[in-house]
C-alpha cells in the first residue's frame, strides 16, 4: 500500500510505520502513550523500552537533520540509550501549575516533558523568528546587560535585545492545557491525556519545519497536529487506531477546509 500525504490512517502505528519511506520525513510529532494511566491505550509495561523502539523507527524515517518531538512524563527516556539513533538537543518542560490533582505523599507533578531530538549533529530547520516570545525584561536591566563588553564587542553580540521577542527557552508556561471550557476541545474523553492545545503543536511545527515539509504524527488522536499542519501549509501523515478519534480528526480537517474555502470565496467577491 502506498502511503498518501495529507491523510489520517485508521491503523496501529507499528503496523503502518514500516511502510513509510526511509529518509522521507522532515519532522515527527509523537504524542503517544505515557504509561501512567489506566486507559487501555496507555497500558505500556515499560514506557522507556516502548519509546526506544519508537526512536529507532523514527531515526530511519527522518531526513538528515530532521527533528522528533517526543511527549512524556519526566522519566520517559530514562535508562535507555537513544544515542545510536538520534541526538537529544533539549528536554522542554511544559509547565502546568493549575493541575487539579494533588500528591499526598510526594510533590505533585506539574509538568510534562517534550524531548527534542534531531537526526545528526545539526538541525536542518530551526525557525527561531517564527516562535519568539515576549521579552519580559526591565528596560534598565536590559540596557545594563547590553553594555557588557562581551556583548557590545564580543562573541555574545547576538544576545542583544530583539524587538521581535526572545527564544522561548526550555520551560514553557505560557501555553495552558485545555479545560472543559476550551473552545477547541473536541471531546471530554480527549481532555489532557490526548488532545493538546493547537498553540503548543503550532510552536513545534513552526520551529522545526518549513512550508511544504512532511510531518509525521503516529498517534494523531483527534487530529490537532494534522489540523495545524494544514493551516501552516505543511504536508502530513497521521496515524490513529481509535476509529472515533479518526472520525473526529477528519471532521476537524473538513471544517478547516470549509473555513478556508469560505475565506477564498469572500476574498473573491
């Protein structure tokens, strides 16, 4: 079976991934099982070994310099050696202080991890200007820092204040998790464990791909990544084994297409 772009396949990721051409993917956004809940889809006996298997598969599918963003809990890649396959560049902390669950015998986990890998030593795409965030620094402090000789005349000259904003860093607290009142929430069954905010996925896609690039989402859920890809003019391959989620994802894509066609019609008139 030939794998088509811009389609969400109703399939098990491990069945379909071998059919994707090696070296054809620019970016993988993998928001799969965490191995921490009682949901059927999340029952993984060893999440580290599960992720290592995924990493080894993605390494073959990615182009040189291509990126992988792997979602999980703080220990999602502990105790495994991923170095033969991909280069870990950062562990992004997606900070969520508003979580309702409270630990009684330990500190409450208020963050997820997004592991940022690349294939090789240098990313082929990193669009910093597309993901800059507000520079929340007092003017006096900023000016004092910029007068330091290593900044004014030395190798740190590029660290000067940028009017467009700064690098978002590796702790993201500016993008909040969805709630029952979120307009983009597709289903309560997808809240928190499955559906991520479009703004979060958008940052990843903007940072590590360009228009026309091919993005792989092996656990597509209700289609957030494919929807964002279409909006940003990226091609995509989505895979999801829950039939109801596939239907919900396709409904979102259809709605987006109607919106785009409506905009074109209004523009034409």
